[in-house]
C-alpha cells in the first residue's frame, strides 16, 4: 500500500495509475490524515462481493428475528424498525 498526498496525486497521477494496474492500493492524505483510498477494480469488486454477502446474511437474520417476534403480523418497515429499536437497552 502506497500513501501519497493530494499534491503528489496532482503531480504523479500517471505513475499512481501504473501502481493501481499492478494491484497496489493507494491511500491519499491531506495534512497527514487519510481522506481517500484508491484500489484496482479487481480488488474493489472482490470487496463489494464480500460486503454484499455479509449484508444479505445480516438482513436475513433480521427478517427471521422479526418474523419470530411478530408471528403472523404483516411486516411493515416502520413497525419492524420501531420494534427492533425498542429491544435495545438505550
């Protein structure tokens, strides 16, 4: 992983794109604080697939939990969110 400043990106974009083509991630910083991450398309597609599958698993678990709590009641977005919110120990 390479870390560069915003001004480095402006000056050396071509070289950075070559690094991306070589499957390397690039973190862009502003005043030593990371503000963006560039990654090759192949890497971002893999990450998106992993995140999507985790989301689907969590959503399925949420729906199953709501069905168990509500029985045969119709699941409405407002009802399920409100009931889930009430179950948290605020």
